C-alpha cells in the first residue's frame, strides 16, 4: 500500500476542478487504497486516501468511513496497520 500510494503521489498534484462548486486539490481524493483483515464475517477495513495535494489521510471502515488522526504515529501507514491488527 505504501509503495502504491507513493507512486500515485509522485504523479503530481490534481488540477482544481469545478462541478457545481470549486474543488481545490486538497479537497479531492486522487486514489483510495484499502486493506481488509480480521475474521470470517466482520472483516476490518482500513486504508489511505491519497489527496490531490499529495497528503495521505488514513481511514477505517468501508461504506461508513471514519478519518483517523495520524498525529501520534510515525506514518499514516503505521496507523492503518495498527487499526487492522487491533480491530482484527
């Protein structure tokens, strides 16, 4: 996941766009990468949104995504791993 996210970010920032309203690069999700873990029925989902400005936003959940605060982790990828391990 880390390698693919870095490849996407290296492609450069997203262009501002306008669809009913203006979207700056930081408002856009350029790519969504997710992993599933856990048991048979209740699989844990966590991942990284690669924003149009090149930032990474970790999240938990599939349909109902919850953004996670990466500030107490070395990288947002560490938080995704921790989320999958602790919830799994």
